[in-house]
C-alpha cells in the first residue's frame, strides 16, 4: 500500500509495508463483511415509518443464537494472532535487534534544527575530526548505520518516511537504533513530535549517495577543511 | 411525593420498609469507597513517579541533602496507628449502639490524628531550615509533594471526623457519615506505611 | 460477570500470553538497551507499569466484584421471599 | 464529601426538594435538580463544541490555503496554529465529549431510567457542574493572557509544557493544566454520583440485569474514569509545580524524567477513550432496540464485553509510547493486549448488528444517527488495528493516519452519539417533537461531509504527513499538488459540514417553539423515563414506579402491543 506513495529506501521499509498490507487485507475483509451484513439487514428489515409491522422476538441468550456472535468473535481472535505475530516480528527487527554497524552517526535535535555528526576518519565521536552538518544528513547507500539520537531541549521525533523509521528524541537520553539506506536520492526528514511553535519549520534533507560519492563528501568536509567552513552548530 | 417511595438521599437509617431496594451499602459509604479508589490511584501514581525518579539517580538520596528523620517519623507513625486503633474502638461501640462509650475513643482518635499532622509540620520546618526544599533536588520535591498531599488528606479526614464527632455530641450521628469518615481516616492511615517505606526508608 | 464466557476468554488470553513467552528471542534479547543506569530506570518503568495496571484491576475485582455478588445474592433472596 | 451527608435524619430532603415557586436563579442556575444540571452540561458542551469547531475551521483553512487570511480569524501564525490544534483537541475531548455524553446524559437519564426522583448527592452534583463551568471559563481565559493559549498539544508533553522558555506561553500552559485539573475534579464528583445513584437508588424491583444498557455503560465509564484519573492528577500537580515553583520533576538536567509524564498521562489517556466510547455505545443500544422493535441481542454478552473492554483498557496504554524510547520488549506485551481489545469491541458491534436481524426497522432521525454510529465506528475500529500493531506503528505513529483514525472513533462517539441522544430524548427533555425532515437533512449533511473530511486524511497519513505541522510547503515530499488537493477537499467538506449544523440549530429552536406536543411516550419505548411526563417535573413522578422486567421486551409474542414498559405489571 504505502510503497505506492513513497519509495522504500531502507532494508526494513519493505517489511513494514508488508505488515501494513497484511493488516489492510485482513481488516478490510472484515470491514466489508461486517458492513455488508449491516446494510443488508437494514434494507431487508426496513419498514415505513408509520407501519404496524412487528419484529421477531429473539433474546440472543440461547446458545444456538449466540453462535452468530461467538463464531465471528473467535475468527477475529484467529486473525489477531496473525497480526500480532507479524507486528512483533517486524518490531523486533526494527527496534530491538541491532545488526553490527558499518557506520555510526549522532543525531542531535533542538528547537528547531537537526544536527548530524559523522565521526570522521577515526570513527570516534567527540574528536577534532567530527563532521557536523545542520539540517542535512548525508548517508552512504547499503551501509548499516547505527544512530545515537538525543535532544538538547524538548522532545522531538526523528522521522524518515522513506525509511519507515521513527524514533522520539528525549532530552537526557541517548537512544540507539539502526537503519540501512538502500536507495540513493534526496528525501524528507520530518520532526514528528510537537516541539514548540517552530515544529512545522524543522525540515531536514536526507541525501543518500553511493559509496564513492559519500567518501568524496566526507573527505571534502574533513577536519582540515573544517576549520574553514566551520559548520554553524547552534549552541543552545 | 410519598416518603416511602422516595429514592435517594437516604442513608439507610429510616425505619421505612425498603427491603425491595435496601442498598448493599449506604450511599455515603459507597460514595466514599469510590472516592478512595481514586485516591489510591493518586498515591499509586505518586509512588510510581518517585520510584522512577529514584531509579534514575546514580546515588539516592542525593549527596549534600539532609536525611529524613526516620526515627522521629517512626514514632509519629505509631501515633497515627494508635489513632486508628482508637477509631476501631469507636466503631465497635457505634455498632453496638453504645454512643456513650464511643465518645472517648472518638476524641482520642481526633487528638492523635491532629498530633500526627502537627508533628509532621514541625518536621517540615526543621528540614526546610536544614536546606531540603522543593527546588533543591527531586528528592526534596518528591518528599514535600507526597507527604504534603498525604497531609492534605489527613486534614480532610480530620475535618470529616470532627464533623462526625460534632454530630455525635448533638446526638444524631448517622451510619452514613460515620462510615464515610472512618473509611477516609483508615485510608489515610493505611496509605501512610506505604509512603513511609517508599519515601523515608 | 458470567464466569462461563469469562473462562473461555481467560483461556484464549492465556494461550496468547503463552505464545508470546515461547518467542524467547523477542522476549529476552534487547540489543538497544543501554547502560547500567538505564537498566535500572527501565526496570522501574516496567515495574511501575505492571503496578499501575494491576492495582486498579485488583481493587475493582475486590470491591466491585464483592458489591455485585452481594447485590445479586440479595436479589435472589428477594425473589425467594416473593415466591413464598 | 461533606455534602453527601443528609443534614437531618428525619428529613433527608430538607434542602433540595422544595416544590414551591422558585426564582429564575434558584431554578436554573443554582438548581440541584438532575434534569436542570444535565441541561446545563449539555448546553455548555454544545457551546464548547461550537468553539472547538471554529478552531478546526481556522486551522483547516490554514492547511488548505497556507498563509491566507482566514475570515473571522486573520492570518494563522505558527503560534496560533499550535494553540488552535491543542485547544481543539482538549476542548473536544474534555469539554464536549465528556460533559455531553457522560455528564449531560448521565445526569438526565440515570434518575429517570432507574426510577428515582433525583441523584443521591444533589448538592455534590450541583458543585460538579459549577466546577466544570469554572474550568471551561478558565480554559478560554488562557487565550487572553500574556503569551496566549498553550500550544504544546493536548498531551502536554514536558519539557515543552514545563518550561516557559520552550513553549513561550508562560501563563497559558499553567492555565491549561489548571483547567484540565478542575474539569477532572468536576467529573470525579459527578462519577461518584452516577455510580451511587445507579446502584443504590434503583426503583423497587429493578434488578441488576434490568438496568438499561446506557446506564450500565455510563456507570462502567465512570468507574473507569475514577480509577484511571488519579495518576494523571498526580502528574498534573507535578507539572504545575514544575511550571510555577521551579521544581524539576520532568527536567532531565536536574534529575527528573520527561518520559514519566507520558507514563502517567497515558495511564489515564487510554481508558479515557473508553470512558467516552461506552456511553455512546449505550445510547446506540437504546435507540436501535426501540426503532427496530427488537430485544437487545444477548444483554449479558453486551455487559460482559463492556466489562472486558474496561479491564483491557488498563492494559493497553503504553501503545501510545511505542516510539518514545520505552523498553522495546514492552511493546510486544502492549501489541498483544491492544489487539486483544479488538475482541470485546468487535463482539459488541456483532451484537448490535445481530440485534437488527428480524427487526421492523423504522429509519427515523435518531435511528439514522445510531446506525451511522455503528458504521462509522466500525471504520474507526478497524483502522485502529494498524496502529496497535507495533511494527506498523513505527511508520504510522503521529501521522495523519492516526489523526483520521481517532476522528473516526471520536466523531461517532462525541458528535454522532450526541445527536443520536439529543434527537431521541428531545421529546422527553422539552415535551416537543423535532422535525424529522429537517433532522434527516441535517443527518445527511453531516455524515457525508464527515467522511470526505477524514478519508483524505488516511491517504495523507499513509503518504507520510505528520501531525501538528502548520504548513506542509516546507516539506518537498508533502507539498505536491495531489496532496494539497486532498487537504483542500478535507477543508471544503469541513465547511459544508459546519454549515449544515445551522439546520440543526434551526430545527432545535423551531421545534422548541412550535413543535408538535410529544406526549409521554412518542417512540413507544419501554424504559422508565417514558412513563414520566414530558418534560418531567421536579421529582420526576408523582409516585415512583415499580419495575417488573428488563428494558428491552419489544415484540413479545402473544401481546397486543409490541412493547412492554418496565413498570407495567403485565
């Protein structure tokens, strides 16, 4: 379903879309059956307003009558099992399991901008060769990324619709997660948790590029040149 | 409206034949039970919040903050329990219909309860002078919040008990009022050990 | 509160909870869970979640259950009295 | 609680039941009569619904036509926008759905349907309304203080709500929290009254299983409310202290924890959904049985599902926090419970559909509303499954999909449920019939645009559009022509729907002035309120009724009439 709106640009995007479609078909079928029966009953047993027609006397307390409710209800339960299984599996893969990383980044949210930190050549954060960018995240295609998400002031939410990824940023905590971009291109990053009056003005761009282009960009932003183009990290 | 069929605002005392709709518990008591359900959850929320804050702190209680007076409060807790025991005696006398011998335990329960609140007040003054305030740390903030809300409930319960006692002196204390008042007081007493265990120890 | 239908539901719920427990991977492994202090907070959150969920349910089962049972009992008594 | 105690044992009605002539003030403003208080709640709720609807109009205009000057409001600034969506949400849930569905119908119906002359604690009841009115005034006043109304979403997550430097509304935030707190106290007092009255003041002969379903639902909802509100009150006090006294309960830099608020808030926030849902479901039960002349299918099953929903509603709340950094293992448990709650609710819907079978369905206006409730709520229910499934919620969380989903639950509950109840009980409340023709025009004029408002939002949400963003033109993926067209469609439908509400008010007022006299029982219904005069006098009945059977004995074979009122011996 969702893939017709947005490209699937991460490894787990397809799983989430699959889950969405599965739920859609199951509940869609239920909805059609229920509303079909509902409208059929309304039209079949409709009488004019002033009519003297009387109804049948059905208590619904007898077992043979209750069957009409209990059997669909067991079927709902049956369908629920599938949905629960799918949901738990997808959730586990996206949020709980952590594949070994190729790259790591820090994401720092604040009112109302995103700061992204690449560790630079030494692969360590908080060193001189860290590369800071504001409102632009450049990633390498097909690399497993770990992100460390934090916030400087209020709650934000790092949301990348094409990745189908969303995670709240909570002040005072660093939240770790992962993703693997699979499609190069330029996409939206949104803030999905209200963070004050500038909440609507917190767009960032995501650029996914192939390994060569990414390496070139990292080299260009390397600490030597960094001194010249000091990134405008907004201190709170 | 005929008295026999009137609904409602009775507390089950009138000698009218209402067997068809005699309530399981009197209105006042049922209302108080429901109110106490809410209050229990209020304290459950506070205690949960306190537990979470405590777990997040590397050292608890925070260094540099005065310690709570555990022994003095233990003594004060005993006073509070004594007041509940006195109220139990009053309860027994009331349900025997012996309003005369109910008076002394009522006064005792009221007196001990008031002593508890006043003693807490002194404790607060001491702690404040030692530098534990609401803004000095979450430790202090939670202490004053939880104990303060408990004290507010104690005030309310004492006021209700005093009202019941007043009615008793006037000679028309109803089971509804007495039941509601004693239930509220037992709630205030019953929730205290939980607070003592969680906040003080 | 007809126990019969509740029992059926109880079985189903138990079955589902059991199913959740069978997936040890999902239940145990937590790669994203962080440092020791985080772990304490995490435990506190889980603990208070359980506490706040079951406390009201327990109270309601006790208080409301008792009240409903008493009322139903009394209704039965009255029915018998009126039959006599 | 002091009011709960009768002042004199010999005269329990000393001060609340005099029947002599009363002045306007004591009759309408200071009355302890449950019917007057119910009306007060209803009209206050309707006034607040107008305010909430106007807010929706203002921000929907901004979304469809960004930057345009909105008639009657002006240009919607970002601060305006966040304040509007915040207060729209809070007003519609706390000041419209709750007062109308629980307080107005609860107050009006409980004594009439269980057969007593008034609430058991009439003065507490009056106090409840007064506090509620105060809370509404306090909330609206937040718009006129320095900094304007609070704009941090109705969920008021700290640290945004806790610090003025973040939310830029130093007074507005505190007033908002204060108003919500007052409102809870009002419903606490009301809830004590509803439960005690329904349990203790039933007419002779009315057994537990003879209580009409709507009363059961209001009672269960009140119990849910009372048990779930405590932690939120605790959290609100802490938040208020953070705002005004400088404590650090939610400040991560000083030892607090912002997630704590979500913990306490959603513990209340999710049961709250069922608190407003259950009364609407009960109202529907009354209406579909009367207008299809059928006994409610499996009364006890409905009751059990309501209890089951209530129990489960305490076990699902953390599903609002899937994305908020809780322990990921907890999400599994809450996915399980969330999907389990679909079972009692689905069963309830099945029961209602089964009730229609074999009926003689008369499509009068109240019945149309009740049927629309079932159908629209079905959509709301099935779309909830997407969000309860934790894996899919990673994508859908806080998108317009969520927004459309809960409007498909709350709109049937708050608006359709209210119109169903008002059109059904209008003859009892005012003694006049409403125009059926105008009622049907209003019905179709509301239902059709309603679907056109929110179905586009499902598509926008699936396309990745997030909530509470005042202008999507900043996001290239969302600024496209196709998406903007959907927004314009939704806004236009909203305007049409708001316009059709004028039909309702016209119908309401003209029916009040010169409607046909209703008589005691225009719908030929069984429940006790239809045995009283329309409108019922103070004290409801000259002689209180006695009950002989359950409320849904329609079309009983071998009887001359197709209904069998609860108070007729045979």
